[in-house]
C-alpha cells in the first residue's frame, strides 16, 4: 500500500516535471589571473576606468601593484607633495596606492547572471578603505559593493538604486589578518531588476535587489582607497590589500 502510493506519487511527479533548460556557464575571469603578468594582462587594467583618483586620500599608481604566486597585493604608502584630487570637491592626497579593473564589462541580460568570487586579506583599520565592487560604465547607478571595508572593524554589502535609495548591510569582520572568502551571485530577477546574493566564508549574508540594473554594463574594480569614507587620518605605515582565487563566471540560459 505504502510503496504503491510512493510509486504512484513518483510517477505523477516525473510526468508533470518539465526539466528547466541547463544554464550555460562561461568563465569570464579564470582563477589563474594573478598567476603571472601575462595572465594578469589578459583580464585586468591598472587604475580606475576613469583614472587615478576616486573619493578618497589615495592616488593610484601601477607601481603599488604586485602579482606573485597567484596573489594580488595592493599597497598603500604615505606620500607627501601630491596635488589634491580634483573632480567634484578637492580632496587632499596622503597616499599612493593600487587599483585594478577588469577589461570586460559585466552586463546581465535576460535569464542571465554572474558569480563573482575571491578571497581577501583586508584591513579594517581607521583610514583604510579596500573594496571589491561593481559600478556603472554609463552614468550611475548601478553600483554593487560586493565587499567594502570602511575602517570600522566591519565589512559592508551595498546596492544603490539611487544615491538615497540604498540597501546596506554591515557585519562584524573577524580576523582581518586571515583569508576570508566572498561570493556575490547576481541574477536576472524579473527582466528588469537584478537579485544580488552576498556570501561570506560560505554563508549567505544578505540578498538585495538592484532596480533596473539588467542590461546596464558594469565595471569590476578592486581598489585600496584610503581615508574618505573610512575616516582620517589613516595609518602612518603601509597598508596591504591581498586577493587570491578570484573567479568570475557568467550564466545564461
Ligand atoms: C612582488 O612580491 C614578491 C613577493 O613578496 C617579491 O618577491 C617581488 O619582488 C615583488 N615584485 C615587485 C615588482 O615588487
Ligand atoms: C531597490 O529597488 C528594488 C526593485 O524595485 C527594491 O526591491 C528594493 O527594495 C529597492 N531598494 C531600496 C533600498 O529601496
Ligand atoms: C547590455 O545588455 C542589454 C540587454 O541585455 C543590451 O541591450 C545592451 O546593448 C548591452 N549593452 C552593452 C554596452 O553591451
């Protein structure tokens, strides 16, 4: 009786299930992109897409970037005599540091998405502002902060619908000297918005929704800004931001 019922249910189920189409997974940036200079050059450019400065007290330069043994190291060092950052308000520059951005743009199309994953050693000291983030190629937003440390002992996960409409989640960041893994899954939600799920050390932290982000190309940036949103003054000695096992996969049905 029982086994008949089970098999009847099983048959009923299999008859009614239409298997979903299998997603095509494509590697946009392989885990080997920090293995050598030529691997790096295939996927990354130096600086921000718009240049050397952005909203903080560090000016970016290629000389502050090291790739060795599969690890990217960005170093921020105190510097004097630099001209203030221009663009908007003038910001004093107290550091030289490193930033890279992916050569590819990330543009989610219908039924598509991306997984961005990497491991980081990131400082949470006052005045240090490392980040792993996506920002609009044309205008602004979209912006998705996949991991942003603002000098407060926490890590932030943010999605900007507008400058005022922001979903922001801050969580305590333990053991900053250890590697921590991060993954952000970005997916078409409804043909218009993107569902964004943030994971840290294998656990989902928060799910946010980006309004109208579908079909809007984004830059992927890894930067070690200083001061700005992380407070000032920043440290008097060098600060490191390290990254390994970075991978970007795209999904399309
Ligand atoms: C990069 O770091 C490695 C390991 O610390 C070091 O051996 C190498 O000299 C550095 N390269 C540059 C260009 O600074
Ligand atoms: C952003 O827009 C999405 C889609 O409309 C919405 O679900 C989300 O709550 C919005 N975020 C904020 C902070 O209002
Ligand atoms: C981004 O994707 C949308 C729709 O998926 C497409 O219409 C648009 O042309 C793409 N933009 C770029 C710059 O590739």
